[in-house]
């Protein structure tokens, strides 16, 4: 029982963590670089999947038991479930005597576990110098004695030296031990570097290990020493080979980059692996002391990455005011431009770092500098994605930044601020709001359009009123007509209401329709003849009906109810929803022109909605005395005409004495004329000017060959 407890104790204490390898693609730093770099190498826990007395004897450093078990014929190369051989355990616990016994018994010095780690890897990772020296000394002894190298074959060794093939094989195995790499391409030299053991460095070099070897990620010994913050060892390596300072891994990082970094970078930038220097990294990661030490050491103050970024760009991007001050004191160019012609002030403004922006401005940064898109820092501040954007805007405006300048797309800071709901602070500084709204290049879009498109309802009314207020003076001077509020147009002749309905934004739409210009806006057609209502989606239409009915004062605008809008624009799904939800709703209510919902639905582009029309009083007429039948006669639709005739008088007259037959004759529709006559339409009736349907047919159709049949028909009836 005691023996079993001892076994369990050692297994628990020495369990390998087979986690994601440091340096693998899925590995993520979660703390200081040093601790993360050492985490894997110093995972000094192992487990034995093979329950045998040999492993227990090795762990308890019982040399006599080890010898006894080996004499009994135990295979010293037998690995456990993780590929660890008895030699792995022996070198790990640092027992020189047991290690010697195992080697003399034929233990494979190059055996690798599931992670690719050899006994030499294990000995060095545990900083067991004596055991490592024992392994390396065997290599040194054999290579000096036989004057051989790892590149030589067994036959070549046998030819050059007087040894048996077995001894030659052992010689090669010993020589390979110092160059063997694990699953990530790391040799014993890499493990030594992470541990910072300088005597181990000399030992491995004497054994023939390469100091310039790299892992699968292109990192050499100096990289690992820098990652683990082994400053003394790094200095020793640079003394041995000064080229380490500029050697880069597969990501473009030199050992000095790793020396600067001692924590995970929380702000990813596109300058990564693009020629950035340690000063770039120290500046971005707010390592003030490192910035100072690098500058004191003679580092170039404005080194350029492949994207032409300077350390000041990095500091501004990360919002480190103190680093910015130190770099400026060191002579950094505050107006340096990186790719895209972005200055440090552009970056600070976009990320809404007001203190950094203020520091740069005080140091002489050009507040009107333009990037490749002709945007100033004020443009980027106005378009900032940060919540504190208004404070940076205030800082720039307070420093007299120009607010009327347009970028490459014709957008001013007011456009961008309106789209973010930050327009108020720009009003007082705008010189001419009549010229600002139309940008021309970027679809002729206005700040009101942009605010609507971004679902920013709050700035709409003050923005429009401010523009209108400043426009009144210009209007009076040049005698131009004053346009209704919210009727500013883009190049497609669309007003903001088109976009509010297109994107389904209720709040902006409510604001846009809350003014006296609501009727004008709703009846506004774009360049293609589309009304705002035409842009509303199916799901948005139901909410739109509710919203329109709740807008203050809206039902009184020409008495044009939401039902009228839905009917006129062919939103039959809306009509269906309203009739189902509100069975008692009046469908015969008229607008200011005397039109009912049914009349508007009858002539809608999408076709009439019959449940609404048949529920209506078809004898009703509008302010001009025109009823459903007048409209049906104009449509040239046989089915519509027949349905309406079932409930309408075919001889109804409007205020000008015009009957449906006059209308049919005027448009030259023979089938419509025939149907009306069949239902009793009077062909002799005269309008208020004394003209009969025949006169209308002749006058409007000019008796062309196409319309002779209509005229002939009317004349035949006349002579009956």
C-alpha cells in the first residue's frame, strides 16, 4: 500500500500538461512573455502509463534497484504512454549515476516523447547541468576520439576509424543528440536560451550544437532568450554574433522586438511584421522607460515601417499621451505621414484621444493636414466610432479647425457628424449651410440624408432648422423660393424620407413627417418616379401605418390618412392588415381633394385592392365630381370596368359635365366604349361646353387610322 501511494504521489507531481504548444498557431499569450515562454519548458511534471518498478526506482533515485531490474532483462528503451523512456525520467530528476547506468545499458539517447522532446531537451529544461554535461561529454568524447561528424554515414565512420558498425551507430546517435529538434523545431539550444543558463550555452557549443539554428517559426536562440527576458544571456549571444540583433523570424520580428514586448499586445495594428522597430513597439505598448532607453541608446526617432508609420503614429494610435510627449521631446516629427497620408493627429482624432490630440496640436501638428482622401483630422473625429468622439470634435473646433472643407467624396465634417449624431457643435461654425448640404460627388447626399441612413433621429430636426435658418437670409437676398423642410435632394432626387422608409427607420421617419411639409415629402417622386412609400419593405409597412397614425397633427394634413397613403402606393399588404385589425375603420373618408382610399387603390400601380374597394361606397365622387367609374374608364381594364359598373351609374357626370363615356372616347378605347354603351351610357350627352363623346373622340384622337373604329362606332350610334 505504501509503495502504491508513493507511485501515485510521483505521478501526480510529475504530470505533463499536453496543452497547446507555445509558438503554435493556436497559442495565445495570457500573461507576461517570460512566464509564457517558460511555461512549456518548465512543465516539469510527467506521468507513467507503465506501472513498473524501474520508473519508481528512477524517481526515488534508487540506483541499486535500477541495476537489479536491468540485470533481470528489462528493456530500458520501453516508453510510457506519452513516449517517455526511463532515460527521460533519469535526466529529468538529475541523477547522474542512474543516467550513466541507463546509457551503458543501451538506452536510446535520441528517444523522443509525444512532444518530440529528447532526454537532452528534458535535462536542459530542468536546468540539470550535470546530467546534460554527462550526455554532451559522451558526444564530445566520441567525436574527438574518432574525428567524426553527424553528416558522416556508418560506412564512412567504419572506413575512417577502427570501430565496429555498432559503435559507429552509437557514435552517430550521440552526435545527433545535440541537434535533435522537437515537434516545433526547437533544439536543446532553444531550451537552454529560455532558461538563460550561460554555462549550458558553452556546454552545448562545445558539443557541436549550432547557435544559429531556428525553429519552424524562424526563431533562433536569441529570440527565445529575448522572449524569456534573459537579458544577460541575450547580451552574451549578441557578443558572440552581432547579427542576432537584426535576425528576424517568419513574422518579421527581431530579438529586440521580443525584448520590448513583455505582455500581450491588446491593440492590433496593420503594421505587424512590416519592418517596425523596437521603438515602434515600445511606443504602441506604452513602455515609456523602454522608449527613453532606446532613444538614449541612439535609436532613430522617426524610423519608418513598410507602411511609413513612425513610432509617433503607433503612440497616437494607442492613445498613450505620455509616450507621445517623450517622443516629441526627442524630436519626433508631429506631421509625419504614413500610408494613406495619415498623420499622428489623424489617428488620435479618429480614435477620439482628446489628450493626445491636444498634445499634438500644441506641439505644432497641422490641424488642416489632409490624407489621401482629402480628409482632415476633423473629418475623422466627426466619423469616430468611439463614444467620446464629441470631446475630440470640441478640441479640434476649439483649435480653429476648418469645418467647411470637403473631402474627396465631397463630404464635410458636418455630413459625417450628422451621421453619428454629433452635428450640433458644428452649427455655429458653419459659414454657409446653403452650399454645404449638396456634396455632388458622393451621390449629392446631404447631412440630413446621412443622419437618416444611420438611424440618427435626434439631429434631424435641429440640423434641418439650422440649415433653414441660415438659408432664410440667402433666400431673401436672391428672391429664391423657400423650400419646405426635409425636401433636400440627392442626385437621384430622393429626399431623406425615401431612405427612412427604405431602411425601416421609424424614429427618423417620425421626425421627417412631423412638420408641415409632410404632405410634400410623402408625394415626392425621385428621378425614377418612386414615392417614399414605394421603398418601404413588407415587414416595415405594418409598423409604418401605426407610426403615421400617431404622428402629431398628421391626420389633419390634407386629411390624407395612413390608409390613403397605403392605397395610393399599392401597399395592399398594409390595407389587408388594417382591415383585419380595425374592422370598423371608415374607408369612405375623403382627403382634401375628396378622394377616398378606394379611389386611390383603384388606380394604384400594383392594381386595385378589391376588399377595400368593394367595402367602399362606389357612388362617391371627389371634389371634381369624378367617381370610381371615371377612373375605371381611364384604366383600359375590362375586368375592373365590369366590376365597378355593377354598382355605379354609367351616366354620372363630374363638375364639367364629363361622363365616363367621354373619358373612354378621349383615350380611344373601343372595348371600354362598347361596354359602357351596353350598360346604358348615353352617347348623346353633352358636357358643359356642349361636346359629345364623339367630339371628344375626334378631338383627342385626331381621327387616326387606329381610332377610326371608335369614331365610326360613335357615329353609327348617333345616326340610330
